[in-house]
C-alpha cells in the first residue's frame, strides 16, 4: 500500500520530529515489526513499518498537551487517564495521524498505533506485531524485554509450522502482559482495563 519513497520520507520526517534517543527506539521498532511481519503477515510489511514509525510521535509531548489533544477531539478525560499518563501517547498519536500524516491514515496503521501500549481484547495481528515489536526491539535492555526477545527468536519461529508459530507468539504475548501487570502492581500503579482484557482474551483464544 505504501511505497518505499513514502516510507523513506516518513522515516526522515519522524526522525526530525523527536529526540535522537526516541528515534533510535522508533527505528528499531520499525525494523522489529518488519521481522515479525515477515513471519505473520508479509503482505503488509509496508503498513507495519509505517505504524511502527508513527507509534511514538506524541510520546515526548507533556501530559498536559496529551490531555489537551484528547479534549480537542471531544474525548472525555477520566481519572484513569490522568493516573496512567504513559498510555496517553498511544491514543493521541492515533488521533493526530490523519491530521499530521494524512497519507498514512490507514485503519490498520491507526489501530496498531492506538493499542501498541495497552493492547486490547481481540487484537488484530497488526496490533499484536507493533505491540510486541515495541516490547522487544533491539534497543531494549530491561531484563524482561531481553528475555522475551531471546525466547521468541531463540525458538527459531521461521522453522515452525504456522500453527506452532502462532501458539508460540500467543504464549509470549501473554507473558508480556503478565510482566507488565506484575510490574505495575509492584509499583502500586493503576492498570488499564484494556491490558487485562488483552491478556484474558489471548488465554481464552488459546483454550479455544
């Protein structure tokens, strides 16, 4: 859907819009999303790359600016929103893509950006890929991220059957949500309901 020239221009535009550290992570997520996409939806590699490049475009905005964007779009700000500021950028990025990057305002891109932090029940494959790519990109050095990255690629998923590969991916997605929930509990933080719903749905999906 998107050409190499479009993606190259997006790469440079996004690079100019954020700090060097944030862009290093963003570029690594784009690379990881392409690697994962080659396993699960190779026909959408360009769309996954676009979503990954756009996933953190509002990450460096202040909390006040994030809340203002939600208000500008007529979205009621809740106490949970205020208490989970690290999740706001996923929502605001998805909202501003049509305005700032109209040629990339594809529903698949927008939903992958929207849920890359919290997940949700019934995640699409694109949403799962961008979420997981953000968790395990090569710039991540946190022990949980390293462990997940090594567990996923160390099992050599390219050599698995499609069924086994999907099961492997689902198992590690659940583990990633377990890690996130456990860390937030230990920190005494509010946890997004979408995160619980994402984990539960994946477990029910595996049982089915």
